[in-house]
């Protein structure tokens, strides 16, 4: 599956089946349930087949906003490439890195193509307060892993007037350098991505981890422009290239 316009019920079987097929490399865990009764599922992907605690740990959150399906699509494709790439540079990165990823952070919203949770909470404005079940569950999971970096994957909704794609850094020098590397990696594949750093309220997940805990954290926003041929693939390609840029910086 590619995650595009697919519901949690359609994607979860693939996620659990992958863990069965590659038990030494992939673990799939149910972190908890949403108010709507759906599971929040995390995947721990370690191509080297060793304990994640012996690796650099990259946390990736996808689809906090349920109406941003390209975030899930990018995350799922990244998992697939992380495990199967034949590119020597990427294989070296994957061999040093544990990918800890939640492909659908807001399953209630994703099930009905809705931005907010079942309780009408915008998850990515809730990290400072942590009132929603979903953010509370994810906070515990991320904190327990003590990650070396956090990337939060989003997409601007299909609209001609949306801002350019961007990687916004929080958490210090390494975060800023990572945003630059993500932009460079995307540009090398023909995709535009602006790198920036901004201080602000820690209600957003990347600022929560970057400003409160000084963990390098990135907000990644792709863009879907309906007038562009292959807009969906451009958006996903941008995010995928950027994620490899982040993994490269973590693996150093």
C-alpha cells in the first residue's frame, strides 16, 4: 500500500504483516487507543537486526492531521526503502539507524479524512498542553525512546496558494543543519524545499521536543499543487528525499 487516501483499517494489515515477514528487523506495537476506539500503531524498523538501543534513533510522526494522506504515503515508502534499498549510501545510513515511526498518528481523523481528532482537537496544536489522548500516548512513547531526532511529516492541503514546501528546525545547531541537508537532498532530486528555523509556542510537536528537551526536531511540510502534473508524486518524493537527508544527519 502507498497510504494515499487509505484508512487505518486498510493500512494496518500491511504494517503487521511486514513485522511477521521480517521479525528480526521490524516490530509493530499498539501504543494505545483513541477516543474513537482505533489503535495508534508504531513500527520499530532496524535493518541491521540489532537492538534499537545500540543505534542512532530517528522518530518520525506522520499524519497528525487526518486529511494529509501524503504524510502516511511518505512514511510507508520510507519504511520500504529503509529495508530494501540497494543504494550503497542509503544502506550505510540504514545500517546505523533505528527508524521509530508512527505512520498514522491520528487514526480517527484519517478514517474519515478529517484534520482533527474524534474529540475535535488539532493534535499539532496540543503538545504544550497534551490534553488529547493521542498526544499523551505519543509523548510517552517518544520520551521513552530518547530519540536523537524527531521529524514530524505533514503536507500543505491541495491548493495553488499554499506556501512552498519547507523543513522548519527546532532544537539547536544540529536541527538547523539537518533542515539544510533535507533541503539539499530534495534539491538534488529536483524538488524544492525551503529550510528555516523559527522560535515559537511549543504547541507544535517539533517545537515541543526541540525547545523543551533540546532534541533536534523538524517540521516537514510537502505541497500538493493541483495544477502540477504528478503533484502527488512530487509531494511524496519531496518528503521521501528529505527524510533520507534527516536519517543521514542522525547516522553521522
